[in-house]
C-alpha cells in the first residue's frame, strides 16, 4: 500500500462486533482528552481494563526501577518486567501508547505478556512521564534513560540484555523510534537487533490522506489526535524536529536504524504515518514493507483476548523477533 492508497472504513465482522459490545457495556462516554488529565487517565484505564484479562502466566512479573539520570535530567522511572516461561536471552523494551498522555504498563499488560510469549523474550515497560504535565521531551528522555540503564537492570534481574529489541504502539512507537534517534545524536547509538513499531504516530500532519478519510473515526479521530499533540508538543515549530516527529529523521539516521517491523491498522487516521515512514525508509535505501491489517481500528493490539487479528499480529511480531535474534 502506498501513501496514495485507497482507504476503506469497512470493519472486519469480529472488529465490528467487538466495538458494538463496548458500546453496550459502557454506554455513552466522554472523550478523555477533553477532561482534566487525571480524570481522563482514569477513564482511559477503565476502558482498557476489559482487555487485560486471562493474562498469560509469566515466570517473573514484577516492578523494577530505572535510577534517576543526571545527564538526561530524568527522575527514577518505574518499570514493569514480564519474563515468560523458558525465556531465551534478550529483552524487549516496550513503550506503551496513549497519545503521550494516557495509559501505563498496566493498561498494556496483556499485550506485553502475549508479546513476551510469542517472542520468547523478557518484556520491560517503562512508566514514562506523561503530557501535558510533562511535555516533550520528557517521555522521550525517560525512554533514553531506560535504554542506558538496561544492562544494569538486566544483570540485576538475572537476564541477558542482548539481543535488545524496542517496541511501541501508537505514541509509544514514536517514542521508541525517537529514542533510537536521540541516542544516535547523543553519540550513544543503541545496539538493537530490531524494533517493533505498531500503528505509530510519526508526524503531526492532520491533513494526511488517512487523517482526511478517517477524520471522524471509527475509533480514533482527528480532533483527539490534535488534542494529544497540543498536550505533547504545543509549539508547532518544534514538531519539525525528528525527536518529536521521527518521520523527519535524516536519511543517514534512517539508514542506520536496526531492522524494523512496521505494522498498521487499515481503519486508522494514523495509517498514512506508517506509509510515509515506509517511503522515507525506502528513500534512505531500506526495504521495509508495512504490514497493514485489514478491517481493524487503531489500538486493536489491546484486544488479543477477543480479536483473532490481534493474536496474529502479535504472532507476526514474535516471528520477527525470533528471526532477528
């Protein structure tokens, strides 16, 4: 699929049924981005609770802490660690989505555990600082601090830090990719074996083809994404920085990235973000091709207990990790 693709709002039957179920169970709900941040986060956490059931059993599931980093100006960062049974050496640092403003390691727990099982690696989720209280680059520097502390954290947990993979969904994919670029620019390139980037938000272009087509959803809307970006990077001039919008990374930076697994939802205002990143990568001499999952909306990876497309997408990510381990 190219940037000039023809879009369709047709939902897969399983996706449509699941969205109807949510409406039946919850009734009318306010948009959490229109509420005070703490209240919006409570609503988002409650909405994600239904997806975090029947959690796969882990050999280890506990909290660890990234120490404060004076060089980066970051505080101590709480992380959640999930180690699957019979884990192979290596770690996936999974940066959760939520518009830079919502969600947590707990809202993404089942997704992270499923990824741990499919990849056979430990998964570490940093509880990075959220906008608008902590705007750009706070969340990004928290991700960088986590990457710098990973060898120490892995050793303390009895794990091998190599191979290392980054992962992120939505805003988390932005932060994972920007984290790699941040460390390159700091002269500390990350020796990652790959990155898993799920329906990422790599730009603040609200006039892209998919934003125009899916402006009112279903699911994520243009207005909600505009509010998220006002929370995260209110200064429009700063959005031209690749650390805020990774699609603007220099060709040499894109060429130096590890192998990327690009995945997007077909019914999503952010679809063009992944297609634009794919084009930029191709111009830099790379050959990644995005996997576009038909008939599903933004955030569908949360739904692995109910949606077969989510299960297959996580399995595909696991196969990518195993291939590059």
